[in-house]
């Protein structure tokens, strides 16, 4: 019995010693591991090798901090890529929108605050991922490390953003051009024509845009205001310039001006007489029609109206020179005179056509008609039907060789053609017509189809499956003028 007791006591003593040695060994491993954690301060995406200090204890456990390149890249990823980032990485940089470029630059400018290094304990079965937030290179505890140098490649946000590619002959917006800005939602809610000037701003209820941000961009771009509203910026056409330019009297609207040009059959090289310059709208259309080989004689009785017409004409010519790099034809001669009392102004001149925009045009016809070529047309712009009656009465009482061919009004009817939408904003879908002889049970199928159409995605709808609503627009242009076509003939 005593022998058995001594044997049990010896066994417990051996077990206690063994556990104490194991605990001591594990404690040494943890101490070395904590020391190595403080020592590792330099990180790289390539493999990292730690040089062991020769003064360390020989029985200490060596540490390996190698990371394969693929594993290092996986550890460096801070988050999963969004669908927008995955798709934008596959597309060329030139086709990305400014919004996507801005998001990518913000993501790349975020500091890399966390790096991952996997530490492997060679004499055990434990592995630990050490997360370091900052690197203190000046600390005396930092050991000498061998770091594999990476080839320096410029980041995306350091590259200079190139403007979108342009087609041959396309010119960028420049200071001095007449530019039109629009803000659209369901309809045009803001439209303004202005001249690009360095250092100025485009102001609106949706924010402002610097003129310097517009210059140098291709026409037809959407730009963001300081309130993140999209403004569509493009060049103003001659029609839009006439509609939005500064006026003195009312203008001849483009729809009427185009009809008058067709009446007179104005071509390049013609010499045209205009009586009533107004704000210069018809003058600009005539100047473009006759070209550099033709000429326009514009007469206005009021000096303030003539001044406005000259300013608008020169403003368009300046914008055209900046826009095209060539001069607009200087083919208009302005005169401040009453054409009824200034026959000497037309002496020795002949005209292929004449355009009259006056209150009493029948008083100017005796002066104008003798200087028209035979068969030439005189187009008269009249605001109301009373003036038309007075004109015809003046022709009846005179013996002028003039034939009244037609009196017209040019209507323009705007239409609204849009896809049909449901109340929840989804597109409607076309359905086959239900014939009268079909049984009533077909109504249940029609109800099921309605329920499916509301949940169907817009992108899944095939071509021709969406019905459209077509009707005249609620906002229509009212009456502007009557146009009278007079032709010179031989009686």
C-alpha cells in the first residue's frame, strides 16, 4: 500500500512539472510574439522578410512573415467593389462620365489606414493576423527589414483628365461665344442665352456655374451647378439667338421669316431691300441667305431701333467669328431714314426682292416697286388683319404693277409624344384587343396581365411593346403675323 501511494505521488509530481514546463514554453512564445508585433513596422505588397537578431536567445521560436503577392492583394482590399466600380474598371477612361470619374478619385484618395500581415508560428499550430494602423519609421524598436521595391506607377487621380474625344472640325467652347443653357425635368424649366466671359458666373434658381468651367468644353454637355443640378450647355443657333436677343420693337419670328424667305426665293448673291430693321431679326436671316456675294440694304426710321439692330447684328458676327474661326459676311448696310421720303437712297439700284415690316406699307410701295426686278416678290409682314385690308385698299386705289398672289398665316402646333406611364411610374404595356364574341372569362386574364405589367422592369420591355400618348401640347404659340405676297408684273 505504501508503495502504491509513493507511485501516485511521483506520478502527480511528474505531471505538475510537465505542465509547468509547457506553460513556461507557451509563455515564452507569447512574449516573443508580442515583441515581434512591436518590431514589425514596415509593410509592402511584395514578400517581407524579417532579419533575426543574433543577440536573441537560441531557443526562441523563429517567426516567418512572408506574404504571397496574391494573398497580400487580397488582404489589402478594404471592402467589396460596388457594381458601378466593377463596370467602370472594365471600360476605357475616355468614355466614363464626370460623375464616375469623381467617385473613383474620391475612393483612391482615401488613406490606406490598415494593412494585414499574417504571422506564422513555426513550432506550433497557431496563426495570427496582426493589424497595424500606423507606421512609425523613426522608432528605435524598428528592426532592419528588406523591402521589395514596387515599380512606381502614377495613380488614377494623378493623371490629367482629358476632354472627351471630338470629331474632325469640331471646336470647343471659347470666351466670346453666345451660349444657351437649359435645365430640364419634365419640361424646360430654365433657358438662358449669354455670352461667355472670363471670371463671370451663370446664375439660376438651381445654382451657379463658373464661365471658366464652361469654356474649353465641347458643346452639348451637361454641367453640375453648386447645388448639383444638371444644366445642358450648348451653342445658340441663329433661330435661338433671334428669339433670346435683346429687343427694341417686336421681332419677325423665325417661322414667319423662313416663310418670307421662301416667298422671295432669296439665294446667294441677291440684292435685297428691307424696310423696317426693328431689332435686326429679319436682317440676320437675309444676311445669311444672300451670303458673301450678295447685299442687304436695311432702312429704319427710328434711330433707337436702328441702334439695337446694329448691336444685335455685330454681336452675332462676333460670336460667329469665335465659333467658326472665320468672319460672318459683312453684307448689310444700315440707314436711318424714312423710305417714303428718301427716293434718292434707292436711286440707281435694283433689287431681287424686298421685305417690308411697317405700319403703313402701302405708302412705301410707290417708292419700292420701281426698283424691283420684273417678276420679283415683295413680302409684307403685317401684325393684324386691319393692316392687310388697308394694304389691299391702297393697291386698289393705285395703278402700281403689282399682283397680290396670296395672304397667309403661318401656324406652328407643338405636339407632346411620350410613353404611357402608370401611376407608380412604370411603363404601360400593349395588350391584344378583346373581341366582343370572346367569352367573358378573358377578363380575368386581362387583370392578371395588368398585375404583371406593374412589376415588370422597364429594360425587359421589347421594342414596340410600350404604348405612346400623342396629343397637341397644352402650350401653343399664338398668332404672330399675316404675310402678304406681292409680285411685280407688267400691266
